[in-house]
């Protein structure tokens, strides 16, 4: 198995991934699936960002286009207005914040990076929704989070089918990674896309086999936070899914996740600390055994 990079370079800020990082979700949308994640207006956006950084977030992921199943389309102009304003508000208050722009539109991504200070591009379509995206990522030389999605938000949950969900996603990743590498992109993070064109069974199989995605030799992001695989399985609502999120985030960390994308930063940071402690003790036990 290829060893994964220990760092990603976000605009000169080296993010050490030897200990998993937490990415806080800031949705400047009126219709994201989890109502508690929606923010609007400068005051609420800044307060959310400050709170997340205080709680231990290393990255703030700002999105202006809801990607929940069957979400209504948002015009490029409206998405740009939402996202760029939020980035400006955050960086005015926290100049050294590492901002990821959550968009599948190359023009929005480019403007967010070049004019507003975003340092990472997070694309739910893996470059398939906008043919210009890979060129923009190459030109800007920023880390790129490439997520797998079968279909688009408007139709992705109609009838997702795979021969082998993990193998099929890895095959897709392989072809997309080759294109990015040919374009000179250095920092690539893979997100298998929990809930994006997958059934609940697909999602749990992906989580059970999460470490298989490490074969690509790239950092892995897990975005499980409050998703339907949790609340539908438990018969609850998204606003009751924090405990389930922490449980499944722990599983993802044990499977090799390098970044957790979450709504609830403090709980995710605590989960990382506990799993890292468990891993440290496990290493100590193994060392003591071999020294006997």
C-alpha cells in the first residue's frame, strides 16, 4: 500500500495530516438538509467561524449551493454572492483562517481563491460538472478535494447502482487522479462521497471498507456528519444525529480518515483525540510485546 502524504500545502500553510484534521461546515444556504448548519448575515457567519476555530477546526468549508438530494438549482450569480461574501466576512475577522470553497463551478472557485482568499477547492462532482475545473485547479496550484458522486444532487438518489461500490469508486478515482496529475496538481484529497448517489447499504459498506481507499496513496476525507445513513437507520431526525455522527466518525478514523468534514467541530475534535490515544496505546503495547 502506498503511504499517504503527511502534509498538504494550503497557500503556504502546511497542514500536518499525521494527526487527522477537522473541517467545519459553513452553509450559507437556506435549504441545506440540516437546519442547524444554515447561517446568513455577517454576524452569524463570523460567530460560527470564530466558534469553530476556537473548538479546533483546521479548515472552514464555505458553501452556497445545497447538495442535499433533490435540492433546487442555484444560479452561478447567487452562489457567487453567497460564498464570496461569507469568505470576505470570515477573513476580515480571522485573517489566517484556512478557507475551503465548496463549489463544483470553476468560475466561482477561481474567484474565491484569486480575489477573496480561499485556499482549498472542494468539488462534489470531481470535475465532472464543469470541464474547466481541473484547469483552474492546476493554474491556481491549490489543494483539491475530489468527491465521488453518481449523478447530480437533483437525481443522484433516484436509483444508485454499483457492481462493487468501493471498487467502482476507486476505478473512477484512478482515472480522475491521472488527469489531475497530468495537469500538475500536487495536493489531492479524496472523498468517496457518503450519501451522494449511494444507498444506505452502499454508505455502510464504504465505511466498513474505508481503508481500501488508501490504496490511492492520497489523503482521505470522510463527510458523514448528520447524514441520512445515521438518522434513517436510527429512526430519528438530523438534529438528533450528533451521537451517531461521532460513532461513525470514530469508525472512519480507525479506517484511515485524514480529515473529518463536520457540522459539530468540538465533538469531532474530541473524537480525534480519543482515537489517537487509542492508536498510541496500541503502538506501545506492540512495542512492549516485541521487546519481550
